[in-house]
């Protein structure tokens, strides 16, 4: 009976995240992290490292959803494997640095980071133009050395895959949006796998963790979210083909901004 409210909340969260991912091409992490935090605190589970559990569990789901997405996009020839290979080492290094730093932060610090970066993502989604360009080819040399770890680092701190930072970056450098989305799904695997391995080995000293939490990854949330997103993402895809995505994208951008601002409010003012 103790698990029943958690099960119901996670099913609802997973269903919503799956539809949003299919409809708007965003990873579930930007929805899952604040939703996990709300669910766990509402059910009475709280600790100074609760945000680490939310971030780690979100990244664990991304391992599987990103892998499924990459395989689907590869069948359509949309994944740019050269970009993935060239950017992989830096992204993985940034992810490892991110998880080491995230493991040592308190919940409030991670909430502030999520809030600030979430607001920036929401603003870009609302006002960004498809024809904005910083260049015509992907960054190389020192630019890639700086940008690739930065994507991995910031994504781990937020508990998200590569889409929120990778897709805008690639489109700003001239990659078609469908190829950017497909390739950024591969970024998600590079970000999530090393981070989850470390998170599974951490957190043994924490108390008042949600039930079935291994290290910092909650097993109940992980299983239910992965199950639901697999079921509901195709619904979002169908809706995307039946509706104009632009106004929906702006509405979703407002939704992300509100969640991020609320996270900042809780962190700063309680």
C-alpha cells in the first residue's frame, strides 16, 4: 500500500513525458526531474540529496529511450554517425565530470542549476528561429573541445539527454532539424551511461530514500517511466503529424519555463 501512490504518480508522469517526447521531439528528462521531485516530496520522501535521486533516475530512463530512438532514426538514415563519433569522447568526459560534481551538491544547488538552465531552454524554444545560424559547418578544433564536454556536463547536472542542448547547437551550425534530433539522441546515450554507472554506486549513506532505490536510482520510477514512454511516445508522434507543432511548441516552452521558475522559487525561498 505504501507503494501504490508512487506507482500511480509514476504511471501518469511517464505517460505525459512519452507524449511530449513524441509530439515535440524533446527528451523526457526536462519533464521527469521536476515531476520526480514533486512526486517524492509529496509522498514524504525528503533528504538533502533528493535532487540527485531525481537526476539519476531520469538519466537511467534516458539510456533506454535514447537507444530506442537512435535505432529508429538509423533505420531512416537520419543519424550522422561521423558527428556522433567525433563528439563522443568530449561528451562522455563532460558527463563524468558532471556526475562527480552533482554527487557532491545539495538538492538546493541542483535545483537552482536546473531552474536557470530550464528557463534558458524554455526561452529558446519559445523564441528561437529555425533560420538562426552561427555557422555552416559543425565546430571543430578548440571549439569542439570546449563545446562537447560542456553539453555532457550541463546535461548531467539537469538529468537530461542530449536533445535540449545538442539539437539547438546542431541546427545553429546548419544541420537539418530531423538529423539534429536523430544525432542528439545518440548524445543522450553518451551522457546517461557513464553517469548512471556512477550514480548506481553512490548514495548508500542516504536515509529516507524512496523504496527500491539502488544507489541513487529509484527502480520503481525507472521501470514504470520506461514502460509508459514506450507506449505513449507513438501517440505524440501521431499528434505531431496531425497538428501544427509551432503553437504547441510555444505552449510547451511556457510549461517548461513555469516548472523551472517554480524549482528556482522552492530552492531560493522554500
